[in-house]
């Protein structure tokens, strides 16, 4: 039983030290690490998404959604402007969720 406890303690120490190296609170190392991961992993994820979902599928879905929204009587925008507004809304929502999650994560640590 003593070995299991020491392995668990060693794992906890490793996680804490790894977390302090990867995501330090007061240096730019976390941003540099994120940039490297993005450069390495980004093209792989992009290619995977391209294989699963084509650009034409996204265009058709966005155009049909924009047509539905712009046909509503209280939306005084053409389909082109509606598409732009939808894109901006999606980007804004993603930025808000990211910022909120970062805020919760940052301030929940002591």
C-alpha cells in the first residue's frame, strides 16, 4: 500500500509542476506554448474538419439559415447582411464563452 500512495503523490507533484510550467500565471510562457501547439495541431484539426465537413455544406447551411432569418418580418436586413450578422454573432458568442471560462478558471485557483 505504501507504493500506491507514493505513486499517487508523485503523480500529483508532477501534475502541479507541469501545470506551473505550461500555464504560469505571470509569464508569457503559456502563450508561447499555446502558439506552438496551435501551429502544430491546427493544420491537423483543420484537415480533419475538411474531411468530415465540406465548405459547401457550411455555405448551404449558412445560406438557408440566413434566408430563414431574413424572411422574418422584424429583420430589416437582406440575406447578405444577415449572413454577416450571424457570423459576427457566432464569433461574439465564442469569445464570450472563452472569456467566461478563462475568468472562472483563473479566479477559482488559489
